[in-house]
């Protein structure tokens, strides 16, 4: 029977969307495109069809930013790796050196681990200036000291001129997991609150404007920073925290969609609660980009029980870098597997996973 009321028609549409989103991502392209590196649907299809398919194991299939591993003596560690190909190499607020440390430290931190050690591998293009390389490595050293980690091993390779676009950096990290620490989508429940550790969109927009390809001038600096201190402060106030992710490629929208799809629950965001700097909002409006999809390099999303949300928020706002933290949404049972945004006009819209790549090479 065809639906007759507006509510029934809306339910039918949501059911179709939920059914479609449950399908395994399909890799349709014959060659790799920039969209495959954006952290959205194309990335998921590439990872699933090529890497998970060939390297399948229980840890990899969780598709987390880090793997939680238990050693023979029962001690638990988190292990993560990342690559950085940002262009330009230096931008307002940071450089590829800062990102290389912060990216891996943050992946470890949102798993609940205390980051301890990093490795760093460099692929350097022939002709790259030693002076600029020194600056980048000094940025790495400063960031490592700020985060309380040590770069303990590494590697260097040099390739021919034109083969590496300056320098690429790969970092891996190890952190110590408290025995009792347990985080994951399986712990998320309806009624939980969604927290954001600060304003969004600064990194992606700072890098985009630094390329000088757009006739836009705005005082926007990357938010690249370690979040391990913020995470530790929040966990002290909200020990029952359910889940955390740093909102990098694909932004807040993408990590919330990953959460909704892995839990089968609904993530409902409040547009008016989302912290966005006016200059970032203005630049996004001019470019036709939603700040929810813009990458951040010093912010994370957390889900906490409702009775711990106020304490978690106070802890974040009381820690340097978390002054603009906000409760931005909640977890509901329905609509299943959907991220929706309550708009400032009193309506709502679905926030889907990123499809293309509006801001390539931003991390």
C-alpha cells in the first residue's frame, strides 16, 4: 500500500536511505582519484575493496584510526600510522611537520591511549631546500615536545625531481592504553550526548586559502594541535565516555556518519550549537562548502552519557584549547543509521557522508 500521509512518506524515504547505506561500498573506478583520499564514500570503497579484502584480520576490519593490541603480559597498547601530503607545506598556523606529529598523536589519544613514541619516515624530492627541511623538522620537534612524545626511529628516502612534490612524511605511533579503558560504537546508547571539543573548519580553510588560488582574504589559521591533554581532562570528568574520534578528513559530518552506520542509531546535530568562527563561516559560504565537511587537525567528537555531559563540557572548556567546546547533538534510536541536522529555521536535513573531495591535499 502506498503511503498516504506526509509522515508515512517520510518514513518510507528514510527506510530506503537506511537500506541503501547498509550496502557494502563498491569500488567502481578503474584508477585512483583524489576523491579516494577524501575520507568519504570513495575512500571507504577503496579501503574495503583493496586493502581490507587482501589483508583481512579482526583488528583491521574494525577500521579504526588506531588498533588496540593486548601484549602477552596483559598490558594494552594502541598503534596507529598516518601519511601527510599537504600542499602547501607551510600555512598559517602550522606546517606538514606539525601535522605529522599531531595527526598520529590525536589518533592515539581518541582511542583512550597515552601517546608515547613516534616513528617518522620522509620521502624527499631531489632539489628540496635543506633550510626548509630544517624548519619542518623543527616544527615536528616543537609539536612532539608539546604533546609529550618522542620521535624514536625513522627513515629517509630521496626521489627524483618532480616525483614527490617537495616532501611527504609518514608517522606511526604507540600509546599505552589503561587496562580499564574501553571505547567504541558498541557502547553508544540512545540518549547519549554528542560533544565537540572546539570550533570547526579552520584547518581545511587555512590550507585552501594559503594556496593563493582564490581571491579571498581572511584571517584563518589552522587549528593543528595535540588533543591528548583535552581528552585526558574530559575523561577525568566523564569516565563513562562511550566513543571518540578526531574530525580530520571529511570533517565532523563524516565521522558522525561513520558512528551512525556502525551503531545503527541516529546522530542528531543542532546547527545553532555548532561552533564555527565567523571568518570560517564566511569563507565556506563564498566557496559553497559546508563547514561540517571541512577537515580539522585539533578537534574531536565525543559521545558521553547524558548524566556526564555537563561535567565533560566544563572540563573541556577549562582546559587550554577547549574554551569553545560545545554539546552539539544527541543520539536517538531513530531514524536508524542517519545523521540529521536540526536547522536554525526549525526544520531538519540529512547530513550524508562526503562523496567528492572539495579540499584535496589538506593533510
